[in-house]
C-alpha cells in the first residue's frame, strides 16, 4: 500500500513539474520574480492546509529516564549528540552513501538549463523536452509503486541470503 | 573554474554515482551482517 501511495504522491509532483515545464518555464527569463512569488504563495497555501488539517494521534507518555541529559546544559547535550551520531561506523557509511548519492543528482538539477542554453537551446524547447521526460516518469510511477509493495524489504525473500530461505 | 563547460556536470554526476554505488555495496554488506531484511537489529 505504501509503495502505491508514494507512486501516486510522486505522480502529483510530476504533474506539477509537467505544468511548470510546458507552460511556465518559457516565461522564466522575463518574469522569474513573479514565478518565484507565485510558487511561494502556492507552497504557503498547501503547507497551511496541512498544518491546520493534520491532527496528532494519541501517543503513550514518554518513559521517564533516570538521568535527564538536559540537566547538563548545552555542551553536555552536544557531546551526547556528537557521540551518538558520529561514533558508529555503520551510520557514517549510511550517511556518506546518502550524501554522495544526493550529490550525484544535484549538478544535473542545478546546471542542465545552463547546459541547454550553452548549446543554443531556448528555454521553451528545454521545458518541452523535460515535459516529455516527466511523461515517461509519470507512466512508471504507479507500476513502480506496485512493485515496491510486492517486493519491499520487510516481505523480502532474498535470493542472495540463505538465512531468508 | 570550468569556463562554463557544462558537459563536465555529467562527468561529475557519473563519478558521484559510481562512488555511491561502491558505498551502497559496503552498507549492504554491513546491513546483511546485522541480520538483513528479516532480522535486522540496529547497532547500539
């Protein structure tokens, strides 16, 4: 269920991207301030709806701990934070993976429009081509979500792990 | 520094992707040693 939900969630953002790239980005050279302002207002509107309509659930009380770390002050808490975050090699590897993996996409997102312009492509043509790449992603979003639901990690019967057999 | 040579963008993205693939293999190996998908126990 969660995979299909995220598939549809992704579909919404792809449709937003398609609208932006097909109809709006061609005006970005002359009206970028108004475009930024409009996007900010739409985001504010959506975020406020979430803030006012999302209700917290009922949670059990937080268990009492004998030693309250907050009593030691800022530096004591900072010490605990750094010890818990940066002394376990597994988490250091995980965050190195997430950071470098994220950095692999960042240059494309930041410079693809500049690259297109350096090749003599207009902003409008760039937007149209990006639109078609998003059409492909949109077609894949829901089927990929279904596959995640079918083969997700917690129900995974790994062919490479004999203990899962 | 690159004199607006934006083709290098894809080279650097590819390098980062290759490094992250290596990191993924390391993390996957450690993850499987901690129980894998069916018996994972988070490190203390």
